[in-house]
C-alpha cells in the first residue's frame, strides 16, 4: 500500500512570518504521525526561509516513523545532512527566487557530481532519492548515478490546465514509474498533490511513498493537522484498495 509522507515546511513558513516560536513544525510532525503519516519530510533550504537547523535536529530525535530531508546539493547542506543522518535524503534543485521547487533535478547534466555525492550519503547510511521529471533520460541517469529511489515530479499533472492534458501527464508518470522499476529504482512521487487529484496517482503509479505538503497543511488550518492527515490517508487507502481488487481479479 502506498505510504504518505507529510511535508511540514509550511508550518515553519507561518512561524517564520513572525520569526517566533509558533507554530512549531516539530509538534506538527508529531501530530501528523498520530494521524497516520508514514514519513515526515522537511526541506532545509539554503536561504532557511522556513525550516531551520534546530527543527531538523529535533525531528531527527523525535520522528519515530521515517525522516526524509529534501535538500539541494550545496556543500554546507550536505555536511548538515551527514551530521544529522536522516533516514532518507531527497535531492532537489533549488533556486532562491522560486516560491517552491519547480522542475526536477537535472541528473543527466550533473551525473558525475551526483555519483560522488550519492555514494557519500549512502556510505553514511542514508537512503538517497532523486526528485526528477518522469523523463527516460533522467530516470536512466538516476540509476546510473547510483540512486536507490526516484521521486517522480507530479507538478505537471497537478497543474494541467485541461482534463486531456492531465490524463496525458498521468500516462507519462505511469510510463516513468514502469521504466524506473525496470532500471531497478524504487518509485516515490509528489508535488502539487491534493485531496482532489491524489486518487489516480495512487491507482496508476503504485508508488511506495507520496510526498504531500501544501494541501495537507492548508486543510490543517481548518480541521487540525491530525485530521487533515487522517483524511489524506483514508483517500490513499481507498484508492489503494481499488488497485488491489483489480490486481486480484486480473
Ligand atoms: N516533493 C518535493 C521534492 C518537493 O520539493 C515538495 C515541495 O516542497 C513536495 C514534494 C510537496 O509538494 P506540495 O507542497 O505541493 O505538496
């Protein structure tokens, strides 16, 4: 069954709006776990716009499911990752001007650098995932660079302006997931997923983990984070059951 990774960055975004102590993303992570989160994700950005090193340190001590650190390949961030040792690192491209992570990582362009970095992270006992667009070249490049996992970027699917384009993006993701598995990679997915569009992704991709942030934290403002996570888990579970029933019939 597909697992849910909850990204609590935006709890820290709210805290940083006042540079105060609340709301605390560490508390949010604990409550998200109580709601059924299987993974807690934070992105320690180079500009520290939301998550701070203090959050990462405390999360490493308190998360009892799995801690996934999203990060760029910047050397000071790599050192922090190695000294903190989250269970998993997801390498993402990062630009200071962007509102959120935009495209996937260009693995093809930086394959040699990534190879060394991935080896170093793995040698330190950290699982390495690469956040990439569902393109054949990037998928093969990820496998050649030594990654164990890829997170397929679902942003183009989530933001498709029409039903036809959305279905085309879904087919692209499905093909990408198949190819990734042929290449020996495990498959996660995320970005832009919400309560309305997550179902087909669960049904079509068979991803191990879906990483979801903005929609869950937004819903949490109204219903609380534990309930917001429970509702997303329930959706993933129901759509997952459909897949299991179809597979059993087939
Ligand atoms: N996966 C990755 C690699 C991301 O960078 C983000 C955004 O931080 C997400 C998933 C979650 O995206 P969203 O906030 O749109 O759910």
